[in-house]
């Protein structure tokens, strides 16, 4: 199958409408914490609050989203106000005395937990950078660049941050170069930073050299420090949706580099390999974990369907189709799009459920927790409507829709 220009215009309208009339209104303004700052995001299917703790990841992600909507969709004062609420809470409550960030804090910002990796910092960078662009706050821009520099330092010492006895079988995960690519891309596209291009190239080469295994058509989730497969349960475990997320970061970079053919080929191979391993041929949807050698996976949720991998695969397959016009990516996109909006989308209350059983039935109803909030779904809908808008404008097809 292929998408006609009419089909692409309909998809543009769909993603834009879902984002602005369904997804974003589920979260805002009800989640603004006017008393303590930040956002109250742990919510059930109807939007009722189930916990008032705050995940630092999600505070940063929500700040990024509101700032990005303000920057790219419409300069609504509600979005800028919300972004400032989040940005101020991050600065006031989410950094420890050593400069590293917490993972989990109370409603009023008291620390609960701090983790060894630095993903909270990466989400701070994209949040502060987007907020700086939206508000014109130059201090926010400098803080974004400063924390980005810290993240670069952390990438070279991640193994040292491991607890003492986890180093007896050292490994490295694809998550670090992946998240740093996207962090640098966001920083570059909002306020700019001269370090971004060089480091993005370095992290892409690390993924290509160490994690993409062309001989077995696979993208590894973790490898040993030299890029070899670790033939133990954890080392063999794959996360297809995560790898495909990395693929669209690379395809995004290919566009930035004037349709770089090598990056397009790399990103598309990553999609192909992990679609083959991750798509559930029986029930549809993306399986959460697989084993590189098709052995049993340890985690009991290995065959569940989580919301966020589907968001990433929707982006990746649509982007691959728009770049290559290869019909197989249109077919992949239609399959994952149709599955996702049929099974995850809450047509009564808006937004998506987060967790499904393998057969597509709802496992639990929460829309927000320590890991789920206003990020993967709104980012997917925002990104898809942005790339479709660009495509349709270039083809003079969308004049009435803008």
C-alpha cells in the first residue's frame, strides 16, 4: 500500500486534532500545581488524582511539551504560564547538593529517590532550552547548556556510577547515546549549542558500530564495553520499540543533514530489524521484550503492550515513509497507527491507557505515574503533524489546513 496526498492530509488533520482537542486538554490546565509549583500528573483514566508525588522526568518532559507547543503551534499564555511553573519547580526542588538531579520528589519538592543515571538531567536540558526560547530567559538558556555539559561528562563515567558489585560484568546500554542524540537535537533546534553536531555524530557512530548487528538483523539494547553481545538473560533482552525510537532520532538527523543517505539507510535498517522481531503477528502491536536468540525472556511483562513504544513506532514508520516513499513503511505505519488508536486511546476521557495485555485488553487504567505522563503521546502527535505539515507545504497541498 501507499499513502496518497489526500491520505497524508487526513493524517495531518487527525494528529493535530488529537493533540490539541484530546491529549493536551486531558493534562492541562488541571495538572498545574498552583500551591507548590510543578505538575500533578499521576492520574487515573478520568483525570482524578491517584498520587501527588512528582517524577522529575515527567516534570521536565511536561515543561518541554508546554514550551514546545508555545514555540511551534500557538503562543498561548496558558502554555507559557505552565512551562514557567514547571521550570521553576525543577530549579527549586529537583537538584541535589552535588548538582545531580533527583528522580522522585514529594508534592512540595522533598527528595524521595535519586537514581544512578542522568535521564532527569537530559529532560531538564530540553525543558530549559525550550522554555528559554519561549520566554526569552537567557539564564534558562545558560542553565540548559551548562547541564548539557554535565550530561556529556556523565556519558564517559556511567559505568563508574554503577553500584560496586554490578561492575563484575560491565555493560553499556543504547539508551545513553540515544537520549543524548535527542537532547542535543532539541538543544540545537531551540537555542543552539556549538557542541551538538560533533557529539551527535559521535553517538550515532557508537550506535552503528556497537549496537546495530547487521549479521543477525538486530539492534541490541545492551552490549559489553567493546560492543559484543553478552550471552546472558539481561544481555540478550531486546526492546524493539526503544530501538525504533533510536531509529527515528537518526532519521531526524538525516533530514537535518539534507537527506544524508547513510543515516537514512541506518535508520531504516533499525526499523526493519526490530519490526521483524517486535511486531506481534497474532494480536498486533509491539511486544515489549524479546530475546535476541528467541530464548525465554525473564521479565513477566515481556509480551505486554506498553503505550510508549507504539508512539515511537508511529513516528519512525511515518518519517521513514515520507523520506523514502517506500510502501512498506506506509503499511507498517497504518498497522501500528490503527492498532494503537483502537486499543490504547480512551475515547471517553481522552489520552491513552498505558498498559495492555498481549491480546489488547486493558491491564490497568492509570494515565499517569512515575513513568507515564504528557510526553510520548503528545510528542508523537506533535511531531507527526509537524512533519506532515512540512511535507504538505512543500507540495502545496495544505494551504487551507494551516
